[in-house]
C-alpha cells in the first residue's frame, strides 16, 4: 500500500505512472543530440540544453556541449531502456574523436559550441571569456565520469569491440587521472588548478573503479586493473581521512595546495551542502553509513523545505541531490522534490534544466519502478 501511495504522488500530471516520466525525459535527452551524419564534427555531440548558451559577435546563437554534463546525462539514459544505446554510443564516439591536441590539450575535451544545425564547431565563441572560450571546468571530473559511463554502457550491452578499439585513449584517460593524484591520495581538479574538491574526488573514485573493471574483464589485464583499483582505494581513504571533519560531523568541500581546508558552511547550498551528498552518491561510503546519516540530519535541520521549491536556494537545485536522497531511503523528500520538478519543469524543461538533471531523474524513476 505504501508503494502505491508513493507512486500515486509521483504520477505525471497526477494521472500517469512513472514509466511515462522516463519516456518523456529520455526522449527529451535524446533530442539534444546532433545526429546529422553529413556533419561529422558535431555527430553525437549532446547539447546541455535546447536553448543557445551564448551568441557570437554576429549574433549567431551557439549551443553548449559539456563533456562532464553530457556524461552524466548519458549515464542516466542507459537506465531507460536498450533502445537508447545508439544515442550513448554516438556520444562516446564524439568524446573519443575530440581527444586531440586542438580540442583537448589538457587531456579531456574543452566545452564545444555549435550552431543550431551542428555547424560552426568552435571551442571559443567569445574570445577572452572565461567560460565561452577554451573552457574546461575540471579535468578530473570530465575524465572520471566518462570512464564510469564506459563501464556502465558495457554492462548495458555496448559491444566489447568499441572499448577494445579505443583502448589506448581509455588508458590515457586513466593515466591522466593518476598524474593528478597527489601524495595524500587526492586529485587536483586540473594541473593548473590545484584544488582537491570533494565532489571531484568522489567521481574519480568511481571512475577509477570502473576503469579497473574494464581492464580486468574487457582488456584481460589483471595487473593494470590492480593499479587503478589501488589508486581508487587511496582516494577513498583520503576522502575519509582528509575531507571529513569528525568534529563537525560533515564533509569538507575542498583541500587547497597549501594544505588548508574549505570547511562546509551548512547555510550555503552550493557547493557547501551539495557536496555532502557526493560520497554516497558515488559509493565512496554506504547509503546507510553514519556519515551519510549525519548529512541527512544536517540537511533536515537547515534546509528542510528545499524540496518544495528547488529554485530558491541557488536558482536551481540539481536532480543529483534528489537521487542521492532517494538512495538513502528518504522517499518523502524525494517525492516532494519530484512533485516540484514536475510543476516547474515538465513537460518542456525550461532553463535552468540540463541533460544532467534529466539523467539523474531517469535513474531515480527507474529505481522507483523496482520498489
């Protein structure tokens, strides 16, 4: 009876079951992909949103492609059904094809921009801009989430031959992550941005575990699998040792090159409170771990009504947080958040809403169907 009541609250427009929600989200996500085979440079690229991110000096609208955000969207899309494997594969091939010196001098692709039809590929729409020209938010996260996607896609049916074909590129990404790992076990976000973020390191933990799996079961290299697994274990230990404040019972947001810490202020949603959910979201700790329970108590005490209006904290509370809440078994907050998302975003998904949000929501709805 409790499950039936929950699903009733989660119905799209209060009349349809969550499979309809999944279909709507997955179809929208697929529509963000460039699929014109006569334009190879954009084939497979996945836009962050259907609205232009910026304009060039002539007024032409350009659409943003973010490796990190699209990785997360594709990870979620795998949970919908196998009919979307071609969409995921196209994205994977786009990512690999842009691992070159021009598009990815730091080892992962810069954010790319295209016009509405997928032409005019560029990494610099506005020269001198910090976000629309040669922009890579975080090398560690862009590489790690892609490795996680590869492993997930393989377990959902991506042909082994695809991974074997790109073995060299895959291992370069793994070694790139190893080069960012420091003596304390944590990774810098970028070689020229020496901050060790909690969120990033949780994603890298999961990414290296995924690469270890690929090495062992796809490439049949047990030795190399052990290298990546050991690196992941070092990250896990470092997060619990360096980035958890036992006195305050909450995670630290980051560790700086100087050795000082960015301790989380629970009255600031992003990045301070949001980061608290990443360790169990990426399985660094268990969903029922005491640290996870401390995070839930902190959220309930300071932000108990965030689910009713996800826009008031920072403009938009991304759906990854709600999925993290769902994983802990807190169905009430998850339900309230999803009701708010439907009220504010369905069915057209206006900005701010990204392919990442769609991906996390698909995962949440898919797992609810298993309850």
